[in-house]
């Protein structure tokens, strides 16, 4: 009798659980269908159709030849013939990666004809004074008060050298460059807003040290502009973050201090300000094997004790994070020094994770372009004005032979279409859409 009772109870319990799951699955299906309709709608927009047009690129290999010793030191862990050409400053096809200023510069001081306002990824981008823009490893701040974009980045207009025989290519710290724009194409040089320390060798910003990937966010409560950056010594053993503040987006910024956040080493990093005003620090740590994510204090001047380890053991760096329809997205790079490598896109329902892989987001060009993130490395992602679901992917094409001549690769990034990889931490495929970065040799904003 007892067995029969428990059998009946078990039957009703299972039936109840199936009913709950079916309702939940139906709700999820309805939500996904609604999201997919929005995706289809924005992908059908004529402006977006032009941005997602797949453009192919053909690069022909030169005949084999002996490499210079310096090139051998720059080579990637998994050599690809075209990557070897990219890293070789004597390559006969170098002009394809780094076209010269006489034939391949663009900007407001150039006679662009019908190509005014077009981006030319990999070519030399000039400011309003006719000088190459110096804002490498940078990020964009949209200042709401002035409705102006500010582009902050590493000012590398100095000679490239090696601090010691096995050291990486470097330029002495000059400072953080700042450029302002109303249209994201015409950039005015606002000067160096955080400069190097010339004499005090113990200072974090002494010219012999390293300042990389500066990012600026605005704090409405304190009315301060807060800059975070990677601070290091020439051997990359300090592995810290630095913080500076200013009353104005054009500086000058006052340098406050450096530290190892949460007690861990920090190298490539970025900051992200969420819709609710909470800001986060995202940094590559534990010898670049893990990403750490944690909220900043209310004044954005320090980290809180809260921190999550994500992408454990994946060796990701150069994080660029953004948000769309309450989903967080990130584009990252593998760790190969100055050599370009394959990007990965990631997504999460919470910025603290878990983060799921979405695969390589690069589309177009050719196979090598896609395996090298178009010979560039991620640095930042900003919304494309007026086009929901579309963004600008900002990347650097590093030139280790002459770092001041590193180029900018800005390309359209679109969120749309089904994800092409199953979930890593759950069963099935995710409800969010895939991330796609489209190669264009030239393109413009709507």
C-alpha cells in the first residue's frame, strides 16, 4: 500500500515539474522569438545591409627569403606565412599592411573628394592639423554635457627601441593623448592630458616605464573624469593599474597612485560603466591566464573587494566590453605579444559571469585576415550612432618596428543572427545573437 502511495505522489510531482518546465520553455521561446524579430528588423535596415556586406581581400605571398634576426624574435607562437611578412619590416609586401603617408593618409586636411568621412582601416589617420593621430590602445568617452566624443590613447610619437636584448619593442612614456570630435571622423588634438615624468625615476610615469591602454569614464556624483591605465616597468614585472582624475575631459589629469588590484598582477585592462552608473575594472591577470572582473568604488577611484575570475586558463587579453539588450559582450585577444592573432567574442547575462564563448567574430577579408583579427588587436567598442545593434569595433594594428606608426582599424560590429557555438556552462544554444565584425577596406558612418 505504501509503495502505491509513493508511486502516485511521484507521478504528480513529475507531472508538476514537466508543467513548470514547459511554461518556462514557452516563455523563453516567446522572448527569443521577439528578440529575433528585432534582430531581423535591424539587419534589414539599408544602412546595416551595407555595413554587413562581405568584402574579400586578396594578398599574394612573395617568394621565400632569409629573415632578419629581429623578425625571428617577433614571430608568433603559431607562425602563419602572412603574419611573418607582417612582422618583417623588410617584407616586399609591407606596404599592404602599412601603406605610406603620401598615398594612404586620410582625414579632414586631405583632399578626399567623394570619400570624405570614410574610414580606411590600416591607413594613416590624420587630425585637424594634418598630423597622424597618436591615441594607441585607446578608448572613447562621449561627454554628455558637451555632446562631444573624446578619444584617449597612448601617445607614441617617439623612437622605438629595446630596453635590453630580449626586451620587447617599446617607446618611452610621452603621455596620454586626447582628441575631440563631434562626428567620430574629424579629430582635433587636445594635447597630452597626462604627461610623463622626466626626472624622478621612482615615479610610475617616469619615461622609462610603461603606460598602456588608458580609459576614461565620468563620475556624475563627484563630477570628475577618472582615467584608469596599465602601469608597468620596462620588464613588465610591476603589473599594476594606475588612476588619475581631472575636472575636465581635456585635462590636465592628476595622477593619484598605482596598485595591484585585489592583490593580483594586472596587465591589459579596460573599464566599463554600466547603465546603473556602476563601473567595473576588467583586467588580464595571473600571468595573463585569467580575466578578473570587479566593481569600482562609488567615486571610481579604487576597486571594491568583490572580484570574479572568468575565462580561467584561456589566456585572453585586450578586453573590449559592451552591452546590448541587457546582454554583456566582450571581444578579446590571445596573448602573442605584438603578433596579431585570432579574436574571440564572449557573452554573459551578468557582467560578473559566467562568460560564454561565441567564437571568432571576424567576417570577410580572407582566412588569414580572420585568423589575425584583420592584423589588429581589440581595444574598445562604442555604439554606432543611430543604429541599434550596431557598434564600432576599435583595434590597433601594431607596428613593432616603429610603434609610432601603428595604425587604427575601425570596423562595423553588428549583433545579429543565431549564435554558432553551444553553451559552455549549460546545455543547448544561447538565446543571444552572435557578434560579427565585418572587414571593409573603406566604409563610413550612416
